[in-house]
């Protein structure tokens, strides 16, 4: 994963950044990895909490390298909803 540097961003921007990372690495990303990539523990925790409450991601308990860790995964209905809206937009533009 690459390190991302930002200036002052809104909480919405942080939330969308965390969501895009989880979506690209669905089921394989931990909170620690997100913190390392983004660099701000507070913003990552806020974004994870927000996305979980919105139902866009879910927390899965699994075995890590040395201990039990929590992994984050995009909720299936979120993926379906986005693909349906993408197809609808494409049909409208045709």
C-alpha cells in the first residue's frame, strides 16, 4: 500500500478515502493497515465508525499474523446498489 498525504480535508473526504481503500482491498484490510496508509488514527477510526453505522462496510473478526484481528469488508448490497446505478446511468446516456 502507498502512503497518502493530504492537507486539511473534511471528514467526508476522509470517509470516502477509507471506503475506497476498503473497497479495493475488501476483506483483507485491517484498521492498522489503514492507519499506516493514511497516517491519522483519529480520522481512520472516525471513518470506520461512520461507514459501519451507514452499513457501507462491515467488520469481520479473523485470524491475523499473531492474534485475532478485525478486517473490513464492503457490504454486498452496497456493491450491488452501485453497479445497478452504474448500469442505469449508462442506459440513460445511450
